[in-house]
């Protein structure tokens, strides 16, 4: 089974433009992320895939591997799909470019899902974290996920799901972390299939898989990590790095 990691990297992030090129204790955020992913030793190859000459040169000039996107893309999955379309690979793991604290144990769990799936029932696997803070549960920037008893995703939403109509029921809430492992054919299906109404409404790309009856296995992790979406996040990351 050939397993590679792809790190999608856009330069122009809406909330924090150029965040991937910000300095994180002597190296850029994207270079830190790339090096941490390589260092896990979990992958046959690791690439940054980008639409930016600046990011491409940053990786290549520091001895890394990068791929320039040919087309414009709305999401990371599309960017990765274009890059892997003609590659000989079985499983593709999407590591977010703004998460320099790549966590080995969680990535191992994702890869293990496919090693324990001889019938190839799982199309993709992703991470979820148990959350208890009421503000985070209600925050539309936090994507929540609900699963069946076997941890297959039922739905993702920016709203609190399930809705706590009965306050006596002890419900656990889970935040979706945007780290994915795909079977290559499922990723290419995503790339070729049009967006439907649920995905368009919520602006959550993995809903497309559910709308086309793909099976998403969710893996619980207790590692929150640091996603660098704002200048404040970058300052937190710098303290953590030290």
C-alpha cells in the first residue's frame, strides 16, 4: 500500500493573508509543517501543493518537494486531487499547511483505518476531538460531526449537532479536525462530482462525500493542536514552539 502526504497551501488566506509564510522561530509556517510531516516517517513521499510561486520556491529552495497547481481551486481536496490524478498511490493523507505541530499518533490512527479495512469499505478517514466548551459548541467556525455507533460520519455542521432538546440526555460533542486520509479513487470522485446543496449551504467540503454516499470513518483524538488562522494563533504557536 503506497501512502503519501499532500499539504495544500494557498498564499492568500482570507482571515490572515500570507500566514503560511509568517516566521515561526526562524522558519516559515509552511516549511515547519512540511518538515514535521516528513519527520513522522509515515509516508512514502510528502509534497506541498500550491498555487503560489512564493510557497513553491520556499519549499524547493529548502530541499523539499512541491507541486504547482495548474487550475484554480476552491478547496484543498480539489487541489490535491489534481496533483495525484496520475500518480501511482493508494492512500493520500491531507495535512493542513497551517498546522506545524504535526502529531504522529493521530496520523498513525488514520493510516491504520485502511490497513484494517480489507474489504475497502472506508472511502476516507478523518479526525475528531471531544469538546465541552459551550461557546465552542455554538461557534459556527467550529465544524461539528455526529457519527453512528461504528464511528462512521452521519453529518457535519456549523450548528450544534445534535440539538440538545432534552437537556437530561448526556450527549458528547465532537469537533471535526480537517486532517483527512483518502483512498485515491474517492478523492478523484470528489474532484469530478459537482457540489450539491448541503455542502453549498454549510460550506463544509466533506459533506460532498456524504451526499454521494461515501463512507467516512471518524477517528477520535485528544490532540487539539494549533491551527494558525489569525495573528494571535501565530503568537500562541511561537510560545508553544519555544
